[in-house]
C-alpha cells in the first residue's frame, strides 16, 4: 500500500513539474518571441478585437500602425496584445474580398461596451481612416481554455512518446517541380521578412466552418498539424468564438497561431508533410494572414 502511495505521489509531482515546464516554455514563446502581451488571467467581461489593416500606397506599415497605437493610449483599460506586419495573405476571405492586408493588431478591452465606446471616439476613427481599408472582428476568448492549450499539447506529446509515433521532423522537402507555383511566390515574400520574423511567425485566422464533409476533412488536417505542434513546441496563442462588431460578415472563430520563425515556416510549407495534408484544410470561408511581430517597434 505504501509503495502504491509513493508511486502515486511521484507521478503527481512529475506531472506537475512537466505542466509547469510546459507553461514556462509557452510563456517564453508568447512574451519573448511573439511579442504577445496577453495577460494570463483577466476579467470575465474582457473583450478582444482583431483588426486587419491595409495601408495606403507609399506609406510605411509600421509608421501607420504606430499612429493607431498612439491614438489608443488614452483609452481606459485598452491593452495592445499583438501587432504584426503581414508578410503575405495565404487565404483571402470570400466575404472580405481580395484585400492585400498590410498588418493585423489584437487589442483587449474591458468589455464589448468599452470597445464600442472606443470605436466611436474621434481619435480612434481618425486613426483608422488613415488606412485605405480596415476590418475588425471581435471574439470571446476564455482565459481558462487558452491556458490549457499548451497542456493539451503536452498530453499529445506524451501520447506520441508512449506510442512511438513517427516524428514529423526534420521536414523533408518536396522536389522543386512538385511545389505549386503559388507556394513558390509566397515563400519569396515570406523570406523577405527575415529581419522581423527570425524568431516568430503568427498566422491570424478568421474561420467559417463548412459543410459536414468539409469539417470532417478539416479535422484530419488539424489533427496532423496539432501533432507536429505538440512535437515541435509551437501552436495556438489565441482561440475564441467570433463576435460580430462590424458589417454583416459571418465567421465562427478566431485563431492566432505561432510558428518558430520565417525559415521554419518556409521549410514547413515546402515539406512533404505539409503538402501531403494541406488539401484537407477545408472551410466554408477563411482569412489567413501570415504576420511577423512588430509590437516592439511601436
């Protein structure tokens, strides 16, 4: 009986240590690499807004976002969580149209009402008017669910080790002729952002779920991607239920996902692993903008 108790205590201590290590590892990713300033815990009424921005011709992206940043400094309770320069727009939403978005910003407000009040202020409206186009998508982000995402990936990694699941790494590249022409052009644009994206790439996603058949295919794609994320130590930073705050566009979810830098992302895109599963990514509609962090430049 005593031996069983000792083994149980040891297992609990080991599990707690692993969970703490995983938490600290992903906190390092969030704070030091992705420049993400999301508080770990916050009030239940807190509200998040992801805004896509398209700068006017000839204007510097970081300067334009800096102006928006300055316009919100005096708004009570507003926190800048993430700001990213768009390296490329991987998927264009059929609802938003073919907009070459330049940047995305994620802000946290004390409540939906606080956001609506801020959005009505003259300074905020002037700052957004500086951009050629903008679109804001609200979402409800549970701190508890998002805190548990790294722990879910830890469980998945333990499962991989126990079952001796084949590794996804290192990525094996497809032959040059096997890579779609569109992907080759994307990779050139992505690698141009090495200076800002050496350590982090964050993909901002708006998601509209598709038909049952599309959802089944997408679950297969997501499962394979989450397996690689569990093994590689990267993955979702923000997941939440979409809340409409602008126009009549209809999305179901918002997700911001971290990858370990431009070179890693490029290697993944041209890998047999990714090219073998990407056709399974099937959604009713999606906007996927691949960004590099710029919050420390504002």
